[in-house]
């Protein structure tokens, strides 16, 4: 069995602060010198590259991965699996989706060969994101789910909440809203089991997804009520990040707009646009969504405001 001792590097991640995460991994790098801990050193380099990619430093990320590749030689290990995963992630994030697929597939095959369930699930779930057609996305998501559900690895099973969520969004993208809602609710149940206090960010994201699914099902009052409750929880928590509020304001505005209450919706849409327009990923990938928020937050509502 290949070494996994550089371990549990995923527990050291703060995805909201990739720059700090990169520094953390760089500080750890000297403790795994090449001549003593080659695979662990390679693993750390791959995570540095991932952090660089999340900072949109794609050229630097590829350079770091090239450095790891140069050390790899013929070693078949966790490091090689992670190298393929992170090369794929950097390519996908830099809008080279098609080029990313062979790397995710390589990671999937090697992780299965080495009986590394956690990484097999990671690779399959990335294929579920990167593939082009909903059917192929679903196929890979279900493969990931099967491995996670059958695994005896604790960290592999920890994927279940994310997988239920991803499968839900794949259904949602295909217009299968009832099926999507079932998965969103499974994700929330899983997150609540993992955090009985219900205060973690993962639980709140799962709650947001359930409420968002209700809007697609045209259960607008339920969706609005749940988003309002979520907003109250976020506002009462001093650790809440502004971006989380942005998505809730967006949904509050969308629900009210769909209910014919455009005037009431506009302050929420304006807040949502102010916050979400700062997100570089949304700027690159959801420009029309941001523009819609901006336009409706400024539009005249004298002919649309509901009469009560």
C-alpha cells in the first residue's frame, strides 16, 4: 500500500483563504525533505499548486506541478494521484476543460488500482463536474457515490455530503427538480448528522441549496421563509463572510421578484450584486447573472409592484 503519511493535508485547507493555505504548506515543505520523504514532498507541492490555482495564479501553479512531476520518476503513489488531480483542476479552472479530463481519468484509474478510496472519489467527482453532458456528469457522480458509500475509509465517506449536493445540481441543471430536491435534502440530513449543532458553514450551504430547490419547484413562500431564517442565522454569527450573505440576498430577491413583489426585491438584489460582483469566478463564468442582478436592482417598478 502506498504511503499516505503526509497526511491528511486536506484537513489543513482553508478554501476561503488560499494564500494563507499556500503559506502553511510552504512552511511544512522543509519537514519532508526529498531524500527522506519524496512522496510526501510531492504531495505538498501539489497542494501548493492547488492553492495557487485558487488564487488564479495558473502559470505559477503549472510551474509548481512541473516541479513535482520532475521528482516523480516512476513512483506510483498518492503523490502521483494528487499530481494528476491538481493538474486537472488547474486546467479546468483556467478554462481548459477538455484538456483536464485525461488527468482526472488518470487519477481515477490509479487511485482504484492503489485502493485509495478518498482520491478515487475525488477524481470521479471532478469528472462529474468537468464532463460536458449531463448524462456523463451523472454517470461519474454515481460512480463517486458508490465508492464513498461502500468505503471503509472515514475520509472517503466524508465525501457523501458533497456528492449528494453535486448530484442534486446535476439533476437541477437537467430540469429534474424533484430529483434534485431529494438529493439536496439528503445532503442536508448528512450535514446535520455530521454537525448536530447546525452551525457549520457546510450545514448552512446545504440549507441554502434546499431553499434554492424549493424556488425551482415554485414553492416560493417556503423558499423565502427558509432563506430569511438563514439570513438571520448568518447575521447573528460574527464569523459569517460577506460572500455567504450575497447568495442569500440574491435568493431573497429572486423569490420576491418571482412573487411579483419587485419593489421589495430590489434592495436584496442590489445587496447581492454589490457583494457577488466582487467574486472573480462569477465575473468570468456568470457575467449574465450578475448583469441581471444589476439591471433589476435599478429597474423601474411602478408597473410591476404588487398591490396589497
